[in-house]
C-alpha cells in the first residue's frame, strides 16, 4: 500500500523525523488559510501516487497570494500520469544548501533490508544508480539485529564530512529505520533530505510503501487508504466475482483464467496491439455476469475493440454464447466485438452466434489478428 506524501509526513513526525511545516488542502480556501499561517513563499505540491510530479508541473513555488491562487488552481485541475489531483500539500519554502537521498527497502536478492544513501538527492535514485553508481552507498542490514548506530554513522559520513551535519543525518537514519520496521514497510524514502540555510537537516519529501500482507497488523494505516478510480473499479469487479486490471491500451480482453489472459495479452502485443485491461470472468458463463463484464470494459473510453477469448472446459461455450447475446441486448455496444470460443459445445456456440453483430473466429490467432486490426482502425 502506497501512502500519499502528506500521510507519510504524519508518520515521520510521530517518529521524530523533522519535516518542513505544512498541511494538505483540497480547496483554494484551505490552501489560502494554510499559507496565511505559514507565511510566503510556500511550495504547492500535488498529492498523487505517481513519481515525476515536479517534471509534470505538479510542484510549484508561490511567493504571494496571487501566485498561490493561480498555481493551486492549475495543479488542482491537473492529471499526472492519469491520476486526478484532488489534494495539494502547502509547505513552507526553505533555502536549500545541499540535498541527499536516504531510504530503506527490501533487497530480495540478498533477502535483507538495505540502507541506501546518496549525496545526489532531489533526483531519481534510479538515474543516479545508472549514471553515477559511485555516488550511492548500499548497506545490507542483519535481518535479526537490524541496524547498529555505527552503521548509521558510517552512512552519514559517506554523505558529508561535516560532523555536525553527519550527526543530524545519523539520528534521522535511526528514526527512519525504527519507522520502517514498526509499520512493516517495503520502502521508506526521503528524497530530498535537505541541509537548509539555518543549519538544520529536514525531510522535504516523504515516501512510504507498506507491505500489503502486514496490513492486518496496522488497521490505522489501512484506514488511510485512498482509492484511485482504477482501484475502485477493481474492487467492484471483485464484488461481482471476476478479476479486472486496468491497463493503458485500446483492446478490451475478456477471458476465463489467468493463464489464458496472460497468453492473450502477449499475443495482442505480438500482433502490434495494446490491451486495455485484463478481465477474467473465471469459470462462469452466467449471462448477467458476462453483461456486467462488458459494461465494465466499455466504461474505458480508450477501448476501441473487444476480444472475447474463452476456453470452455467446465464452462460451456453455448452458455457463454447465450450470455453474450443477452449482454449485447442489455448493454449498448458501439465498438466491434471479436469472439473466440473453443472447448465444450463450441459447435453449438458457433451456430448461436451466426447472423449476429459479433465477429466469430475459429482460432486465438485469428481473433487477436482481427481485434488488433479493428482497434488500430478505430
């Protein structure tokens, strides 16, 4: 589970990690009220679970009330990587002297937690690792004993030769590790951790990812979950008995079984198409369920064509065919639907679908080829 920055900041504060003053706002009035308390200049930061907010224009400095109104309005009307911005963090702007990166995460290859620090903060750590790996220190930690104080001190001395600054960073690393362990996190990250003009060291950003499998131990964190529109759709699908995963392509894929879904999407990509989703109706051919699945696929305005790819084992193809006919009576469909049904009673299914708007094909390859052609045309 990913936490928003403003939520991560609250956990940082509970564990004594210094953060810049600020609060979250979901309206212009709230933003103005917060800035009035903080004093200008302030930083306006989009609160979405996506990286690259600064590059997308989601982080701006406002020097006065007029600028705050303009920039808050702009950011609250944005979408960043497909995610609508509903909240902004209004934080006090500070004079930065030096930026660092610090974080803890799980190194699955060594099966250990690892401390990662770099004196190249404020940029994507992946880019630093790729272009300047010598500027990163990775320190594996004992899974039972955790992090010792000397390890935090060694890491901080890697970042700076200023002993006063290093001491402050070392303290923050120990606090950050306690937070990491206490909430069963997969990742805690401060980027940047900044040395500011008054000599203090402070977290200017906050990122936390909590292990979903441990959330039952942290109901207070589970309660912080803010569902995206895609996650709401996935939960709705689950309540109806099928699995729905939103993707970014133009071809709706209705299948039965995860393996067939993977194979279908691979073939779609091979033929030059792009899946819009992964919708698995499982072993059922219930007409209402099929209609509901198609209705969910059609909510995605990017879908230009639908591929129905069903392998009938226990699921009978004639039942699926009847379900599809019921579905297109109940749901207004204005895009082409390509149907491939194979397995139990496929001959009966083929006759049922004769002389209907559905495009029946005899093989998976034919179906994928046809749906990619139609989607690219539409």
